């Protein structure tokens, strides 16, 4: 029998193997359980007449009705937090991003053969994403956000590597190094997680072609970030692309950390570049906002503007405080416009935030600070 405190999950996937693997993974999570695992949306509808799960995991590509078609019907008639489960194909990535635009709150990669450590990290991500989705405010058909979900205890990871210090990837910032930072162009560093694809899009769409260079981390699986960057590039006035090591941080350009890799800011004289590298999970993530923000504190200092957007957990909180101590000006998205007011709340609690603003006002404020 389901415990009322549990996060209940419905899985909709035409692959019996995927349903079995996902069911085993979910049921190993603390305070979460699968209450239905069905092969297609028609079976899901039949189940929804008698049960309402906390979260649905929905396959993107199914034969009788594809995931995005079902998602649109679901969000119009029976809105609930939906996690899209997608393959690593270009088509799967593109469709998953369309699903996020149509109300889904997260993406996970479809489980596949991998090393034991890779599977442990995937399991941890699935548990974290379910936890985030259960806390998410679902976007209604009218475009508004539902009331915040009740707070639930965090689900611990299955692996001891889940929480590692940013020191595993780079050394703490040096006060003497920060003091030697010469006058350089302003840059903007952005971190986001659950709900962040919409938030980043809204933020970047307000950026003019001569805006400061932007570096961004959005928690997203490998192979999905390139498609996300391409979609942003198509709708924004500025250029947006997935970062690679050695890319210059230039006005009118936003660089997005690739999935499954950390991104760090580097400085050479008055110019900034990025370094993309492998490494352990940091603050439960790779890419990690903490890794980016610490490198920004060390290499940009007072020339930086930090932005922390919607998301679950505390990634970015500690190192946003380091950015503030190095002279950066930091902005957090407010509770009312966040899908999950987790990462901004933790950054505020750590003391790293100067101002908390609605999403629609953050870009203008960041630009004003940069000009000032």
C-alpha cells in the first residue's frame, strides 16, 4: 500500500525492458514508489481515472501515440509534473525540448548499458529529477504556474560520490588573484535547473546583440544541451551555442556548458575564454553551477554579474557567495516566478545574493548593472 508521504510515480513507456529498469530504479529511491507502469498513453488514461501519481515519467517516442501529443492532452485536461524519458538521438533531443516548452518539467536519458558508476550516477539523477518534479509548479494551459507543491524530504543518493566539493575540480579562489584582476568587460554567469529551460530562454530573449558575454550552466543530460543551445540561438537576438574549450567569451554571445562536462571561466589578460573538462559530480551535478561560479569568482571578480534561476537543490549557492566576496553583483529569481524555488533560496540563505527579482526583470537589471 502506498504511504501518503511517498512520491508516487507512473511510468509510460512502450518498452517492457525500460519499464522494468525504471521501476527498479524508482523503487530504490527513498520515499518514492512506482504505482503504475504502462505501455502507452491509452493505458495511462485508464489508470488516471482511478489514481493520480505525484509524477509521470513519459517516453518521448511511442507507436500508438507519441509523447508530445499525449503531453499536450494531459496538460490541458489533467496537468501534473511530467518527466520526459528520451534516447540520445537528435530526434529524441529535439522532441524532448518541445515537450519542455509544452509543460514537461525535466528530461532524463533512457537507461542503457553502461558502467556501474555511470548507472549509479544515472540512478542518482533520476531520483533527484523525480524529487524536483514532485516539488515543481506545473505550468497550466493558460501559461501561469500552479501553487507551489508541498515540501518533501530530499532523497539521498545511492552513491557516495553524489556530493563532492568544487575543490575536486579546481582550487578555492585566491584573494590575491582576485585583487589582481584588471579592468575587463563585464560578463554574466547564469545557473539553472528544473524549469530553467524556459527561464533561460526568457532571460536571453531580452538580451540585445551588444550585451555582455554570458556563460551558463543548465542541468541537462549529455547530448541534449547542443539541441537546447541551437533552439535558443534560433529565437534570440544574441548568438547561443554549446561551449567547447578555448571559446572566447564575447559580447552578444552566450555559451552553454555541455551536458556531462564542467565548464570553467579562464582569463588571459583582458580576455575571457572557457574550459570544458571532465570531472567528478560537484554538488550532485555535472555540469555544476558551483564549478562555473567559483571560476568566475577567481577570474572575473567585480567584473561579473551572477544570476541564479529556478531549480532544485543547492548547486551554485556556496560559490555565488564567493562571487559576491570577490566583488560580483548577484541576482536571484524570486519565489513567485520559479518552477522550484530551491537553488535561489539556498543562494539567498548563503548570503550571496544582492537582489531577488521576478524573472521578467532580471535581464534588464543585469544590463543596468553592467552599464553602471
